[in-house]
C-alpha cells in the first residue's frame, strides 16, 4: 500500500546539532541549465516602442479601478473584457517632470488611463510594460503558436479543472495541449490540456524573469519522458512518484522526485531528516526512507 503520511511518536535524536541545509541550498545544488529553461523564453510581451494602436489587453480578475481611471468606467469592466491600446500622452506631474499616460479604450468606446511616473522617452525604452489587472494578448498569442497541439510531460500535480477548481493531478505523465487562454494577474497564461486518461484540465503559467515568475514552462513541463531518465526505478515506485506519494524503502532521489525539494535537510552519520512546508517530515536511515511523519 502506498503511504502518503503517517503520524509517528517518539524523539528524533542524534542529528539536531549538525549543520542544516536550507531549501535555497538544495535548489542551488540541483540547478542545471535544461532545454526547458530556454524553450519558452520568447514568450514575452512586446517592447513598448513596438506597440501599435489597437493592441489588445485582456482584463484579469481584480480591482482594476485601483490602476485605471476614471474609476466609474474601470469599475464596469469584467474579467475577460478586452481593452485596446490607443497611445501615450505626456502629463505634467507635481514635480514639474512629465509623467506618461497610457491611453486605453473599451469595446464600447470609453477611454481609460494608466499613469506611469516616468517621461515618455523612458517608457518607450522599456522592453516590457505590465498594466495592472490586465494580460497582454501578445503573451497568449506567442504561447499558442509555440505550444498548441503539442505533447509534453507535466511535472506538477497542481492542476485546475475546467471550472477553475484546484485538483491534485498526476505528474510526470504525457499530456496534450488543447489551447492557451488568458490566465490571471499572477499567472497570465492558462494552459488547457488533456491527460492520458482523457481528463481535461489546466495549469496556470508565468513568463519572464521577474521574482513573481515562479511557474514558468520549465517548472511545469518536460520536453522528454522523465521515465527514460530513471529506468532503474521499478514500476511500482514510479507509479507512487507520479501520484506525489512516498512509501518506506524509497531512496532520497525517489522521494525528491515525488515530493520535490525539502525546505530543510538535517544530516547526521546515518540518519537524515527532510522537512517540508506542508508539515511532512521524512526520516532516512542509511539513504532509505524509514519513517514518514506529519508535524
């Protein structure tokens, strides 16, 4: 039987005084450049200097009137509505240095403004420009051209069904991308796919290199079958891994594949403790999983 977690009592002694390894250290130790890291690098917004009249932005969930004026007009917008770029205008600021107004129009012909505290010449130098609570349609178009109709291997179990509800999916299995649509403010792309069992689901994907870009292509997908890189893992353990579960006698690498990198590792002579943010604690004895605890 697969053991996802079990509550065990007793003390864990003998290694608490040894040096600790943080999640950042673990990621650094396993950070290598992969083809997935470069695969979707061109899925970016257009430089502002390339923007032309009519360029589309999709309204994402959130209080868009925090960013756009006039507020009554912005408050009438709904997620999924389309805004079109209509140009840049200078406006004098309180510091006597021009700010820039990004002018947008709604599908009903109303005008909205997004103010940037920079002169136009500086705004025009930007390689990308995010307008809060909107998604640049260029991102969706580029991702669609790259990914629509392709097969990948999904590496995350964090899926959403077609109603937008969070579900636990099976990772490291082949999926077929059906379409790309606008996502949300944090993750601008929604990747819709069908899994090997015929279930339709989606994941949300970020782009770019900002600190908030935590779910880029390389964290969600593999271009090749991960099973081929781990042929020494038996089928029973591999099935366990695809369901993000662990069981006794799994190796450290097998547990890492199943649950990801731990938040903290504490090592002793023979015992090793891995701690996860969700409260899971894995105890290894001479390299093999011996105890599974929940804090």
